[in-house]
């Protein structure tokens, strides 16, 4: 199996395992955008403040994440509605 195929297969596989084993809900935009460089399950395991999520997204964009303005708003909506740290 080529490295490219393994790299593209792993995030999908890991996300499916997480979704099935943890009974977790997955989000297509998170899977598509965040899952390109690492497993989306990393996102699903964290609860952060809104400001922290903004910093994370900014950091990922500095590392190569490509989001349209609308996609960024949609990602933030998913994160703040489902993975917001409650004080």
C-alpha cells in the first residue's frame, strides 16, 4: 500500500472507529477539513472556549488549512455548539 493511500485512509478509518466505538457523532465539514492532516477524532475529544477554538483554527490555517470565510464560520459553529468548554 502506498504511503499516500495509507495517509488518506487512516483519518477516515480512525474517525469511523471513534464514531462507532465511542458512539460519537461526526461532522462532515470537520471530517473533510480537519481530517486532512490528522484524525478528526482529535477535534472530537476536546472542549475549548470559543477564543481557544479561534486560536486553534488560526494555528491550523498557518500550517496550511484552507477554509473559505463561510467554511470557517461553519466550523466555528460546529465547534461552539458541540465542543464548547463550559465554565
